[in-house]
């Protein structure tokens, strides 16, 4: 080979070596830069991961705290539920006892009402007996005075009037009261019909005998109704004797 050719070959060889060296240096530089970027990326990712880890830890702590609070609340709710169940049972028991007491009170009320009705009936009966006994006493008290004037008084067995006075062809119907009122005057007026049916004749006189002095308005009312009202047995006896004499004179 000629010298020129050898030089060309050497030159090519050196060029190739230089190229390979340049390529290695560029490659190393590129790889180094790439590693730098990768390291930076890894650092950023590591920083993000650290932040995420901290946030996850914080969330975990909060979840643990919430879990504890929920557990506490659950325990309290369970306790309250148990207490409410106990109270419900006690209220149900008290309700049943109240219902039983109500039933007993209703029964006692019914019995008291029955007793009240019976006592009222007995009180009325006793009052009626006392009234009739008082009327008997009054009639007995009038007998002696009326006989002095030729009259006889009898206790009435009929409810329409309390007593009746009889003389020579003479008949008077009597209503007896303690403190007479207009109603007693009306009562003796209503006795005319029953007296006519009983004695077969109309009464000659209607009398209201009052144990107490009658009020003026009652006296005036009796006068308008044609009824003698008196609280004095002597005055009553005199008035009846005068009426009886006039009737006997008229018959003669």
C-alpha cells in the first residue's frame, strides 16, 4: 500500500475513534441530564408522597377519633335505651295499677251513689214520718181547745189534706205547716175535690193552720182564695164556731 492510502486509513480510524468518543460523551451527558431530571422528579414525588402520607395519617387520626366518639355515643345510646326500657316497664306497671284503682274507684263511686240514693230515700221517709208525727202532736194539741167550742179535729189518713174538723153538720179541711206559704193555700184548695169524694159533701171551710205567724202577703193571698189562715188555736176555734152557727141558723 502506498503511503497516502495508509494515512487515509489512519485518518479514518482516528475519525471513528473521535466519533465513538464524542458519542460516548454525548450519551453520558444525556444520561446524566436524564438522571438529574429523574432525581428531581423523584424528589418531587417523594415530597408529594410525604405530604399525602401526613394527610393520610391526619385523616387516620381523625377517623380514629370519630370512631372513638361514635363508640362513646353508641355506649351512651345503649345506656339510655336500657333506662328508657326500664322506665317504659315501670310506666306500664303504673298504668296497670292506675287502671285497677280507677276500676275500684268507679265501683266505690257506684256503691256510694246507691248508698246516697238509699240514704236520701230514708231521709225523706224519716222526714215524712217526723212531719206526720208533728201533725199528730198538733192535732192532739188542738183537740182540747176545739172541743170547748163544740168542734172535733181528726188526723187525716188521706194525703190530700192533713186534718179535718167536724161539728154539727159542719166540715172544715185543714192543712198544717210550720211557716205557711202560698203553696200551702193552694194545697188546701186542691183538697176540695178529694174531700167531697170522701165525705160526700163540699167542705164548709178551708183552713191553713200555721205554727208560726204567717207573713202578710200570705194572709192576703189566703183571703183572696177564701181560705182561713191562723196560728192561734183560740182565734181559729172562734172563727169556725161563728161559721158553724151561721150555717145552723140558715138551715133552721
